[in-house]
């Protein structure tokens, strides 16, 4: 699933992001979403998030969604 729609990305989801420094190469970084930083519902370059390890970038792909009933 692509990372352009905010509704597809939830805190705790496993995603691939592109860091600012890697935008030219397109190198992707894998991580777990800690915070959603983009307020709009759609962004053409991907929703900006902060991962649990503190890295910030735009979501390119959602690998694993968090289910609402997992407690």
C-alpha cells in the first residue's frame, strides 16, 4: 500500500520511508511509525512520519498495518 494517504498509516504500522538525505537516491529505510507529522489527508510525495528510532521521512510503502483489535 502506498504512503500518500494519511488514512492508510497508523501509529505502530511498519513502513518504508525515504529520509531527506536519501531523496536523490531513493534509498528506503524500514521502521515502525511513532508520530504522523503531515496533517493533510493526502500528500503526493508521501505522508511525513517519525519512526520509533527518531528518523523522519516520507512513507513510500506500508508493509504491515496495525489492526485495531490487537491489544
